[in-house]
C-alpha cells in the first residue's frame, strides 16, 4: 500500500485508467472479430460497415495510447486486407 496521499491518489487514478483501457481493448477485439466473421460469411456490405466502425475505435485507441500506434495500424491493415481479399474473391 502507498504511504503518502499523493501515491494513494496515483494508485486510484491508475486503477481507474486500467479499467477503462481494458474495456476499450475488449471493444476493439470484439469489433475486429465481428468484422472478420462478416468477411468469412461473405457478407461484404456488412463487413465494410463493421470495418468502418472498428477502424474508428482502433484509431481512437491508438491516439489515446491505449494501443501502441503501430499496433493500431497493424490491426487496421489486417481488416483492410481481409475486406480487399473478400472483394477480389467475390469479383472472380
């Protein structure tokens, strides 16, 4: 346990931030799974809508440093590649 009032306050702040960061990460993972499931079921229109929502959340998480910016970019790229591959498969 912290000894000083400022250390105790810092502990409370860290706990609050950790809780919010965990929620944000979970939302991002859920939206990614939802998008990839739409791609897998060949529902391209739904996948594009889901990807737009997921990329928005990923951008916000990267900007707030909940996710490392490179991790955010990698996850956005993964979604974009999956949708591009699905659209090419649909055309062929």
